[in-house]
């Protein structure tokens, strides 16, 4: 009887540990959305002479504190599958373009050509990425391109879909 009781206690302890791990994963919330500039800021981004990491200064949501408003970089707090979006609005006098990187690897691009006849341009893109803890995702404005930074026209967002 003591042997059976010992086996059952071991199983109970293991089950409780597994439940705690599952609960911890379930409780992990990572969601952010940030925009370049606030209402009436009048701030445009670019054109610059070199590729420039965009710092989205107006944080709308940052559950999990994974987006760093000082650097413009999202750092994955946990391994998992994440979903990211980038959107921009710009005038046609320069190319409108944004790059999204995972660490040093270019992942997606959104782009619109320079135009003398089209006064305003929009672009966007989205991607699912499998990230390891500490992987970084960020947006760059390529050299000689620009996007509107005022009134939240340009955004960078993401969230954890599934922890691994």
C-alpha cells in the first residue's frame, strides 16, 4: 500500500508541475502597436542618406514590454510564433518604402514608387515569424525614401500567436 501511495504522490507532483508550466505559457501576453508621431505632430520621416531604423515614438499598446520605444526594436521575450504588420502613408515626391528585419535578415518590404501625378501613397505588409527568445524585429526606412510620421500614419505592430 505504501508503494502505491508513493507512486500516486509522484504522479500528482509531476501533474501539478505540468499544469504550472501550461498555466505560465497561457499567461504570457505579448502585444504591441506603435505609431510614428502623435496627432498634430507634423513629423515626417526621411529622406535620409542611409538606411535608418524607425523609432515609433507613440506606443499605443505594449503588453509584455517587448517593444523598446528608445530603440524602435521589438525583442521576443519568449520563443514562439509571432505576427507582425507594418503600414505607411507618404507623399509621392519620394519613394515610400519600409523594410522589416529579424535580427540582421531582411524579411518583408512594403514599397510605393515616386510619382509626380499621385500625391499620396500607402503601403503595408504582414508576416508570421518563428522567433527564439531574444530575437529582434525592427523596421528600417531605406536611404532616400520617406514616410509620413504625423498623426499615426505609419505603424508597427505585433503579437505572440503561440508560445513554443
